[in-house]
C-alpha cells in the first residue's frame, strides 16, 4: 500500500479529533507527504482542513472561526453529485461547524444515504453514521440559539429545528447502540438539555457521567458543555438567563461555604427570596446584583457573562453545585468517588490554567 492510501486509511480510522497533539502530528504527516509528492490532492487538502477545524475547536471553541475554516469543504461537497466514503468522513468531522444548519441537514442525509447503501459492510461505517447524527445535534443546538430568533414570524422554523433535533438525537442513540449506563448516553442527554435550556438536565447529565479510563471523560464534559454555552449569553431567553445567573450565585455561595440564611442576612432579605433567585424564579435588578457580587467577592461580569473568563467556568459552577447537593445525601461508599471526582476535575482545571499561561 502506498503512502497516500495509508494516510487515507489512517484518517478513516482516526479517533483523535479531541486531542490537539494527535491532530497536529497527523497534519504534519500529510503536509510532509504533499510536499514530497508536489501534486495537488483535493482529498488530502480537505482532510487537512477538517483537522484544522478540530484543532481550532479544541483550542478555542470559536464557532464562527471554525465555520470560516470549514467553508471550503461545504462548498466542495455542494458540487459533488455523489459522495464517497472518504468524503462522508470528512463531512462528519466538520458537520457541527456548517455555516448553515439547513445545508448541514441536507448534506448529512446525503452522507447517511451513501453510507447505508454503499458502505454498510465497511469497518467503522456504523460509528461514522453515529458521528454524523451526533454532530448534527451539535449544529442544531447552535441553530436553536444562534440562527433562529424567537419571533412570531419564525416560530414555524423553530418547530422544524426542534423536529430535526429530535430526529438526529434519536438516530444518534440508535447508531451508537447507546445503553442507559453508557457515558455517551449522558452526553446526548446533556445536548438535549442544552437544546431545551434545561439547567437541571445539564447538571443531571454531568452527574451521570462515569469515569471509563484515565481522565478522558473530563474532556467530554468540557467539550460537550462549554462548546455550546460559551457564545450564547446574548441570545438566551429571559427565563434561561435567570436560571444561569441563579446557578452561578448558588455555586459561588456554596463554594464559599455560606448557607442560604447567612447569605440572606448579608443581602438584607429573606431566605425564601434567595431560593427564588437561585432557582431562577425571580429576576434580579442590576443594583441588587452588584450587592450580591460584592458579598460573594466576585466581579459582577461573572453573572452577566461579560467577563473574559474561560467558558468552562459555567460547567465548573454546575459541577460544584451538583456535588454539593449530592454529597448531602450520598451514601458513604459513594462519597469517596465524588471527592475523587472533584479532585481530578480541579486538577484538570489547574492544568488548563497552566496551559493558558
């Protein structure tokens, strides 16, 4: 087998799309081969683009930038009358960054059709189908919050996106043969909660994630949750915004070991009002939010999302809140697991901070 075919086969079997080092190593191999051959090779060029998109995604989770990088792939695929196996895999790796969710849905259906009709017996075909359905759920979450404004004129479009999301979510579960105890099932549930703006569902999904091997699962929570919440602040509904602010208040309060009663006294209000704030039942005026920020010794931008803090702050807050709630009622044998969970997560956060510096 020649070097080019080896590279193609390695890409078809590549499972390192969330690992920057592996992405860069593979990209270097392809660039070296292309430099030596000196020939134009469209497929390899588009594999390089797919790798670059995933590198950028892992590094910054910047949807707009990733979409711009991936655009040549979508333009290329639009002109193809039929798709080959390699093209469906290239598509699958960048589908969540399609500039237009309708184009993404159209291309995903074409790719699935080709995979099922021509490549059903190819090794990893089923997992590639799962990847495409799974990545479409990512794209439709963005469509829900970014592409569609909740106006009367666009209610029908929102219904269509909801229907598309439900379909691709269900097909992803079927393709991956997901069982209830499988961590990927929790990941899909997190996506569903993100789509619906269900903060409790996000927290429950994070709690259900187990530790399959090493610290790989940590990357799953960071990748799956932060990717969608990092740029949504300006597009959230008032109800969801109240929930997010309430979650952050609760997480910060509990991180400081402050009871609801103590916090209420400092805020000069009733504990019932604090509970309403933290559940997102009541809105909080700007003046009171400033006072809350002062009491909790944190910048007000922490609550409004206007700060330069990393996107994973939100996930970290949910984790702190969820752990605090669970530890109160956890059995003795489960508490050590939860403590280990928290320690390894905090270590992971510290590593991220070190990398940033």
